[in-house]
């Protein structure tokens, strides 16, 4: 189970929606996760994959959000924490 699935279940259960930006090498896995969740009945506007590179991720951080769930390197996590604060 990837980080996306671990964070998605609790978020959806409490009524949140998930905008998922998979890492550069996991784009197909991200789309497969979306397909499986949608086939299982999760509405398409509740789990939304956002495919792109680091600039896409940075643009997402500039939006008002209540929380960020991140799995990845310490270097990227440090950049996310700085950009989100």
C-alpha cells in the first residue's frame, strides 16, 4: 500500500477530498489508484489525481488547504514545509 492509499482512506472517511500528486516515477500508479478508487465508488471529485512535475506540486502548495500528507525524501519534505508555512 502506498502513501496515497494510507492517507486517502482517513481523509475521505471524515468528509475531505484528496488532490493526489504522485511522484515523477509513480504517475501510472497514481492513475491506477484513481481508477481503482473510482471503480470502488469513490466519486471522481473526491479523489483527484494531479499529474505533473515539481512545479505542479509547488503550485498546489500555494492554494489554501487544511492539511498536506506527504511521503518522500527529507529534502522535498523540507521544501514542502517551507512553502506551506
